[in-house]
C-alpha cells in the first residue's frame, strides 16, 4: 500500500529530475546555437543583461494572470463536473465523435496536465479511444482561457488566434480518425505495477474523499488549484528564463536566420515547445516575444505542438498508455502540425 508520504516523495523526486533534465537540455541547445555565449555576451554586454531582465519579468507578469485563471477553472471543473457528463457529449458516429471531442475543451476547459488522467479514466470506462485522443489533443488549446490569453498576446495579429484554434481542431480530428481506423488494440497500460499504482492512487483518493466530505468540495478545489499552480508555475518561469536568455544574448542575425528558414524555423519551434513544456494558458506570451524574428507559421507550430505533445505530457502519457501508442501519437503530431502550419503560413498569413 502506497502512503501519502511516499506519493509526495515520488512527486518531488520526479519534479527535480524533470526540471534538471529540461534545464540541461535547454543549455545544450543554446550553446550549440551560440557556443561563445558566456565569453562574448553575458560578461561583456550589460545591455544584454538589462534586456534579459526586462523580457523575463514582462513574460512572467503577462502570462501569470492567465495561468492562475486557467488553474482556477481547471480545478473547479475537476471537482464539480462528473466525468459521466463529458462522456455523454460524444456521438457514436466516429466522424461526429472526433469533431465533438475536439471542441469539448470549450465546455470543459481543463489544462493538458489535468486532462490526460481524466481522459484515461474515461477511456477505461468506455469512451471511444479516438474520441479521447481528440479531446486531450485539442482540449488544452480551444478552451476559452487559452483563447483569451492568445488574443491578448497577439493583440496586433488576431489572425494567429483563429489559426491556432483551427489547426488544433483539424489535427486532433484527423489523428482521432487515424486512431479509429488503425488502432484496434487497447493501448491502456494494464500491468501489475500499474495496478499497484492505481490501487495506491485509489486509496489516496478515498482518503481525499473523506476530507472532501469534511471540508467541502471548495476546499478540495483550492488544494488541487494550489498544487497545479505551483506545478505549472515552475515550467512558466523556466520557459520564460530560457526565452529571455535566447532573445537577449543570441545575436539577432542568427535568430532571424533560423526563424525565417522555411523548415528550420518549424523544427526549432517543435524542439523548443517540447522542452519548455509550458502550460497552454501561458505559451502564447513566449511565442509573442519571437514575433520579430520568427515566421508566423513557425510560431503557429509552437502554439499547437506544445500543448499537444511536450516533455511532461510525454511522461504522463507513458504512465497511462503503452509506449508504442505514445510513440505513434508523437509521430503523428510531429508530422501533421508543422505541415498544417506551413500551409497556413503560406496562404493565410
């Protein structure tokens, strides 16, 4: 039986490993792009340090209110909305099913971190796999909080908002239909280890339910929201730090060379989004800081790919689904998002 203390220790250990890994990988990428970073810029360029501090503070301050709002809405939904309500919205027709599931995030605005466990439970209870996949791919992008955050971040280019929502729904629906046609086996994990973890989680949830009866659902929502806010906040600060570092100390000419490349810009943004693992309520402000150096199409790739598949999301998917299925999802998203963004960037922006 897994105790609460053991769960907390495991969670803390996982956070430290993830944060360290992300930070190390980010530094490797920065030095690969510009190896003389600290010898020629940080120590010698006071203006660069001022730019770094200004950008870091501005990105965090702009994104934090939307992150907080998203956490509040997500926590209230998690506590007050039964999963059966979500399941009732899915039509039996697969085409209608993936379309409706892709738009469910409008009615049930839960961020990507809270969405994967919910979808896993729904699939285990009978929701079609293709609908569940479409829901957790598009849900973090089409929800009203993310729409508002993107609109504020790209206030001078509102077309980016509609392109983001449209591409997210199109990719999620297409991948959902591919899953419907080609995935016939149950991809959920069902091993002794996962059963043990589920038993431990159920035991923890049971005790949590007793506390809920005593303290009320509002207390549970506050506790859930606080934990989620600090969990998402660390990724926001780390992502803002790396973004400000890149903008301040990597020469603008090199950034433009990468950012205006027809294919290199999209590849860079895929890797950037995957490593940063930003919450979808905050990533638009990071993307907006690259408007002057990166093409609109590559920024669209960043805004759609990141909420669908990133490092922390991959770890969560691997804990719920079999590795082969997770790899299939990553490949499909990595192919379809940049292709869609390239088409939109060429004909729409």
